[in-house]
């Protein structure tokens, strides 16, 4: 007897080249069969979900989230962050290390898994930090952290400015087979910046960060990856220059992958004038030229994956004004409809390409056994109604925070069912 069956859905599984209407069966938390339409007897299945007219995809994977726990429970916890993830169709998330204390020891990696075991709705995969306490001065014990379950290493939020340390981290990456996830901003060029350097920053009298701040570090780290053979993953790409540098690195055979977030292919820096701190990001929103380049990078494969950089902050923190408010926005519950509305609907990506960038591709980058509907794989499934249209209502967010520039936006294409190991979450 199957635990669950999703019937009559349009199954799209890029990892297995499946793109057809059929039924999906899950038993004991594992996928047992994917087939074309055949009779399904209710008596033989515990839970039957009718997905007629909807897309049945592998559970989505967000390879870049901030769950804030430990240390910042007023912003988010693993419980609330993964509830938001499940509501957005994500069954797996990879969480960044810039918590308090920083996730920089094997014991702290184990702590994240322990909390997730008890409270998380989704699978949670922690990153360890590249340097101790994110200080950029000494590498963490990556060997032991990797053995404890770290899926990769990142000092996200800050850049490792010491090139020799980054070289050593990438050397270990080449030896042990994990990605180094880099936040690329030359700190001396963006000191005091609260937005992109350009017409809007000058108009508002605010310090801006130039594109060069990102491009210089992307270029440096690609060269270091080329030298060491390590796996470099560029987080939240935002500039046209960075896209071209990654494109050329790939052409030379450098092991470099990259991701982009919805806000960097939808919003320009003019949004700061309209929305204030809900448009304050790190890296910042750029120009239409940069948006066009990021979309082109997503289309031609230069940018491999789609992520959210889900960064919750309490309302009181975002109310401090542009100079003092923290950077970032929430994104787990809006990512899928933003992808469908602004990438798939205009024809930039096919639905299958978009799903791949949110399932099989991030799974491959992280080296996790998810993102597929293969027989024997975990029964993690997302059902999507691509025709559903409704506005973003932040008051119904499962996250503890509501800091988004997309509140009230009417979007098309929403998650309807999320299953983890065959159980509805």
C-alpha cells in the first residue's frame, strides 16, 4: 500500500528527463513509481492528491537562506524559516553560517542538525564559515566540519579579503570536494555604502557601492579557483561585469558556479526611493543593464541556480532608516511565483529550465541526494498551479519577519502542495 499518490499531474523532473502527465507513488517516504496515466485505487493508497492541470516537480531546493538560529530568534528560527520554506514549495534549504555564535566548529554544525531534527519542516543543510568568527583571519577546521555534515563553506555577509586564505580554502575544496560559497564585495570600495552607486544614490545623497566592488572580487576568486582547482560558487550575482567574468571562467574550464536571486533580476536601485529599507540589499539592487545581464546569464547557463538569500529582520530593525537598517529581504514564500511571473511567463526560461535551477542543479552543487523524482529518492515533491494568480500578503507569512519589497504584488504561479518524504508539510 502506498503512503501517498499524486495523480493526473504534469510531472517535470529535469534530472530524469521526465516531462509528461502521470502519477507519482510514494511508499515509506521514498518514491516507488512514476508512470503515465493508469488507474489508481483509493483502497491501495493512504493519501491521494489530484494534481489535474498542475505541475508535479521535485521538492524545491534553496541553497542560500539565513535561518538566524542560534542567536537571532527575534528575526527567525529554524522552525519558522522552514515553515516559510514549505509554504513556498521548498523541501530543502541550506543555511548560512553568520549566526551568533558563528557556525565555525563541528559541534555547531551538529547543533544545527539537532535543532532541525526537532523543529524543522524541511530538510536543513548547514554551511560552515570559511574563517573563524567570520573575522577573515584564520581558516576554520574544514575537514572536521565537513565530516560533521557541512555541505559547503561561506562567510556570506562579508568577503574574505585575504587572497591567501581564499587560496587555501579553495585548495581544500579541490581536495575534499565541497563548494566555497563567496560573497563578493571589495570592502574598501563599498565602505559606508547603503545602495548602488548611481543616479539614485546621488539624488538621495547616499553613499553607493560601485559595480567594481563586486567585479574585482569575482575576478580574483575565479583566478584562485583556476589556480587551485577548487569549486567556487558565487553567491547572489548582481552585476553585468560579474556575469561576464563567470561566463569567461566557465569557458576556460574553471570550476565556478553561480546563483541569482529574484530581486536582482526584477528590481533596480530606483526602488530604494520608493520602498526605503525594504529595498536595501547586500549586494545592492543595481541598474536595468545589470538586470538584463543577470537574466541573460540565467538563460545561457552562466548562472546555474536560483536562490533567495532569505534574510529576515524584525520590523523595528528595518524601521531604523537607510543608514542604520540591516540589509536583506525575506524570499522563501515569493521566490517560486516571482520565477514563474518574471522568468517563465515572458519566455526567458522554460518551465523545465526554471525547475532545474531550483532542484537538480542546486542539489548537484551542494552534493545532496535531493532534487529528483527518481525511484528510491526521498518523496519530496512540490505541486504547482502555474495559473493561480493572487497578491503577496505578508501578513500571512510563516516567517517571523515581513521585510519584502514585493508586498501587494500580484503574481502568477503558486505552490499548492508540498510533501516531504510523502507527508504533507
